[in-house]
């Protein structure tokens, strides 16, 4: 977005445009619009059915439907809240911390409204960003799978989106205090498609929620082996392809930058999966399917912030590091510290998101994203990446704790021990796989 | 345990006869490795066995279980998948059938399984009402 804005202002300067010309309304580009409609569909597909399948295949049989229900709920609830006020608070207004309520219920977004610094209809930009809000909330659910009460999760999904996701999206993307702006020479964090806003944010919230809600009954002693990893493989495939819309779409245009982001994304996923597979083969004796898909998602999450700022081959390096670091986080760090993050939201998305945001500051190429990184002689960018990471992690962590404690005053966060043993499908939803 | 009264009066008379030890049939229960099922079925068919019942079961013997590792978390899986094959035969064929199954199911590795032989008190073919050896 910033790039386009910068290019636009440069172009106007070069043309020596008269004020009348300068204010000539940008027009809608049909190519850009077509791609962004497709990308919006791809990102929604990442949550339903992508994430729903990825997550449900990794839990036990008695919790499969309950896990899918969380992804469905996020899609339903966050879509409504996004339209009611989420979009306006995240993307309208120049407040440092939060937007304004001018576009509540999409007020003022007409047929001719164009999203700032793009050539796509604003209603499409709103819908595209909506799918990001949905998947971020749905990602968090993985850390508390197998034990969170559904009614508590409904409250959590609604409040967390408004109190945690929306402000952070505004800070990083919506013109808030860490959004870079080339036009006014304002530096900021580079986060192309959500390394901080989506992945680090969800990962930290997941870690905190796992601590607040506590370990699953039988953690460390009972067999928690996955119900059906083939479902998780299908889910990973849908996530992987959907990610082309997630990262490629974040160019907000059908252009080379979108295609470069897509290629870097694919290479990072492949390299992440290969790395995890090799490490597991080496240390555990067998290359597991769960390892391959975990590495793929780690690579995808890690390349996300960097995808539109780096060269495709940087995707290989970032994927390699993602596979190695996330493998360590999920197999070593988690056991050492002892938190029960059921589906490794922190180990994959939190660690991956932070790693990728940092690496973006290392590898950023000015010719692609306007901003240079460490390797092109701009070490200062690392500092901005770093304070972005710290700010997002801090707000996500603190606000998540407070929200969970508030919700606990209304409804218990986890189900009873008996319900947990019986399974969430039957006790929360009155259904079960036979 | 009495069989349902509805079989009384069928062509070969009361099933009660089966309970007086006039029949000599055996049920052979073989617990085998799943991948050996085809070999066992082919061997039995080649030796004139016309029917069998097969079920997917889980269990362990001296083999114990194995370990599964999911993202670094190790779980001991005690019950391993096996196939249970039930074959009912006349007494005089028991030794042959047991030998056929054992040969077909054997790999020489731990976990090949076991074969149990037990008596059968009576049998009925539902379609015709034939009983005992005629029903096998």
C-alpha cells in the first residue's frame, strides 16, 4: 500500500500536476479487482475449510467437531463484527492507536469508493481484510483445543477481535503509530501480509490462553495421538494454496509484486517442510507426515511478513530457518517450559511470525518493496522490525490475559473434567463422530 | 444359551440335537498381521475352505506396542491393529486348516499372532435351515 502511495506521489510530482489533476479520482482497475476478488475467496478458504481441517485432524476423535466449530464460529461472528465496526476502527482514521467510527456499518462506502492507494473498490478491500481478521482469531483457537468451553470461546472471539486484532491491524497497516509512510518519510515496521498482525499476534494470544486455561487433563501421561492426519494434510493443502491469496493478495494489485510474493511464499513453504522433515528424520528416525505439514505451515507463516519485500530465493532461506526454529520450538522449547499449547499455535505461528518479521528487516530489497534491509545497508530497519514485534507481542499478551479474566467472570473458560474426558463434541454440541 | 425357537421344525429337525455332543465341529480363531490377510485367505480357499469371517481388531502379546511421536510428544501405543479370522470346520479338518493358516501368516518376526481352537455346539445356515456340519 505504502509503495503505491509513494509511487503515486512521485508520479504526480514528475508530471507537475495541477491541483485539479492531482485530485482527479483514481479509477478502478478491472485486473486488480478481479485478482483481489479471487484472493479474498482464497483467504476465506484458508479458514473454512483449510484451518478447520488442519486443526480437527490433529485432535482426538471426541473433539473433532468442536474444533471445526471454532473455525466456523470465527467466520460467522468476525464477519459480522468486522462490518459493524471492526473495519472502520482498523482502517479508517489516522489515530495513532485506533481508527474511528466513521464507517460503522460500512457507512459511506459507495459504488465508486476506492480503497486508499489502490485501484480496487473499497468494499473489496474491506472484504479482503475481513478474511484476515477471521483467520487470526481462528488460529488462536488451536492452543486451547480439547478443553475450552464453547460459550467462553464465543465471547473470546468477539472481544479479542475488537480489542486485540483491530488495534494492532490499525497500528501496523491502518495508519497507526508503526505504519511506515514513505510520503511523509515516516519510518515503521515492514509487515507485508501479517507476520505481526496475524501470526505473532495469534501465537502470543495462544500461548497466554494456554497458560490461563491450563493443561489438558492427562497431558504428558495419556495418549493424545491425532484422530486423522489425512484431514490435516488436506487442510494444509488448502492453507498452502490459500496463502497465495494471503500474501500475493497483499500487494492489493495484480502486478509483479504479487507474483514475486507468491513465488517466495511457495518456496518458503517447500523449504520449511523439507527442513522439518530432514530434522525429524535425523533426530527421530522417521520423517513424519505431521512433521512435513508442520514445516510447510511454519514456512508459510514465517515468509508472510517478508513475502512482498524480498526476492524469491530469500524465501528459500527464510523457509529453511522457519523449519529449523519452529521445529525446535514445538519439540524442545514446549517440553522444556511445560505449557500445553495443544496445536502449537505459539510454536509455529508465534515463533514463525516473529522470525519472519525480523528476517524481513534483514533481507528487504528496495527494488521490490521500496525499503532496504540490513543486507542492503539499512541496519536501522531491524530496529523498527524489533519494536514492532515487541509492541504487538506486548499488547496481544496483556490484553488477552485481561480479556480471559473478564470472560471468566461471566462463564467458566474450560469445560468440567468429566466433559473433557467425555469429549467436547457431545458435551458442547450434542453431536459426535460415530 | 438357547437358539431362537423359530428354527424348530425346520427340515433337519430341532437344533437341540447339536447340544448333545453328536456334532464335532471346531471354531478356529486366528489373530494375524493385517498384511497377511490375503495370503491366509488364498491359502484357505486353495484348501477348500469356503467361508470365513474377518474383523479388524486391536491387541498385543509379547510384541507389546510401539511408540508414536507427534511433534516431539511420544505416546506408547499398546494395542496394535490385527486381523481376526474365524473359520468353522469339521473336526477332521482342524489340523490341516491350522497348519495352512500358520504357514500363510508366518513371517518369523515377533507379532505374527496366534491361533486358537475351540468347540462349536451347533450351527445353522439361515437361508435353508441346514444344521451343524451341513451348515458349514
